[in-house]
């Protein structure tokens, strides 16, 4: 095919499918069409030469580029096919689309589901999860629990109260001044009440700690605070045992005085 034929063919491809009537007068033409016409005029007056001078090769190259541009305009898919796959994926940022991986994982799970029983099991597991309102209730309950400072203060106050009540029990010289069995019995009952109250206080505090630990998950380090309080109670256990021993000694004194009175 001669150069003139190539130019005419490229011009024909460029105008293909437009369906518009030829414009009149000095109406502005498409830049690509103008360039094609200029090349056609330059080539039409040149004789064919087997040597192909440099300017002829340049014209060939430009005509070839114009033909390629015309083909791409008519077939956009051609442009996409010429883009390297790596560059295309990078331009679409497929590597950063994490949801694509998630969708693929879900598809694999659906494919792996062999029967409707597995789907029902999944639904049952989802149904067993706590609702949003239940989770809110649990959080509110955890927020309403006593803090470490309040619980520690309650323990200290209770210990001080027990110590104060023990300090008020009769000493040996006071027991000698008791004049009636009723006074001895009243003192014995007071000592028994003090011992029972002290043991009940310790048990209730330990039970309260267990309830808080079992009521829900650790929130904002609350479990650590409970562990510290439990450690504090363990350290004070020896002191509590000493108080019990003191109560037992006083009870023995009361029993001895009662024996003497009778």
C-alpha cells in the first residue's frame, strides 16, 4: 500500500461512524483531521523512491502514529490492553482494598458450607450472643460496682469498729468487780457477738469480692484493683486472727469468773 493510500485509509477510519454532514465554509476542522490533510498534501506531490529519504521515513512514522491513535479512539479496549497489568492494578489501588480479601474469605466460607445444618449452627451462635441492650446493662452494672478506694475504706472502718468494741471489753481487774451472774452472762454474750460480727464482716467482704469478679469481664483494670484488695485482706488476716485470740482469752476469763461466782 502506498503512502497516499495509508493516509486516505487513516482519514477514512477517523471519520468512520461520525454520521455528521460535511460542514460548510470556513468552519473549524478537527486538529487531527487537519494534520491528516496536511500530510496527504505533502505526500501526494512526492514521487515514490526505493531509497526512502529521512523525511519520508519521518512521514511514515507520523502516519503510523496517527493510525494507531485512530484505532485507539475507535476501540478504547485496545488502550486498556496495552497498559501493563501491574501498572493497572497499582492505579486502581487493588493492593489497598482490604474488603476484597474479606469478600473472598466470605465466598470461601459459603463454598465450604456442605449443608444447611452448618448455616443453622452459625445462626444459633449469633442468636446466643448478647444484644446491644444487654451489653449496656452489663457495662452499667460494672460502673455501679464499688471502687477500690471505697471498698478499702469500708474494710478499714470495719476493722476499727471491731478494735474499738474489743477495747471496751472488761480487763482482769474489771472482772473481779462483777457482782452478779447476769453481768457475767451479758459480758459473755457481748464477746460472742463481737467475734461473730468480726467473722461475718470478713466473710461478707470476701464474698463481695468474688461476686464482683464473677459478674463480668475485666473493665479498665477493675480486676487488678480487686486482686489488690484481696491481697490486702490476706495481709490483714493475721491481725484478724490475733483479734480472735484476744476474744477467746476474754471469754476464758469470763468463764473462770462465772465458775468462781457459782
